[in-house]
C-alpha cells in the first residue's frame, strides 16, 4: 500500500511539468512590431522545451499578408519554471531582426513575452487565438 502511494506521488511529480507545458500550447496573436505588422505564432512542445513558429502575418489594418517570415522559428529553448512562467529561451523579433534572451509568463489567455539583448529590453503582450 505504501509503495502504491509512493509511486502515485512520483507519477504526479513527473506529470506536473508536462501539464504546465501543455497550458501554453496554442496559437497567439502578437502585438504589432515597429513596422505595424503582427503575427500569429504557434507555440508547441519541442523535445524538453517550448518553441514557437510564425504561422500567419497581418498588416496594420488586420489584413492577412504574405511574408517571408511565415514558417520561421520565433521562440526556442524556452523551459517551464512552473506557475505559468518560462525562461532560458530565445526569441527572434522579425521587425528588428534581433534575437533576445527571453522569458514568458502565461496568465489565462494572455502571454507576456519579454527579452533583452545588450541591455536593450522590450516586451509584448500576446493573446491566445485558439
């Protein structure tokens, strides 16, 4: 009986990070960049981390546009810290063509994404599309 309880606790501890990662999985609308355009980014589990790829691009009026950025990786190596917090990864900002050390915080359907490079930091609030 004690062995079963111990195994149940171990299974719950192993499953907890997977459940936390699953919460962030989905499609998010970014805020407009410096050029006024925004994207839909698909966030998904990639090996032991979280990644994101640009799936659609839109101009400032909300019209879908063709872009060479579609299909490009925007987030990689992000790891769950628990409680909706993620860190340790990188994010590419297409409007500035820069890669930032990044962190993310998920709260409901809102995802706060922030990052810094050479002491210059920026942040955006993304919203879940689905």
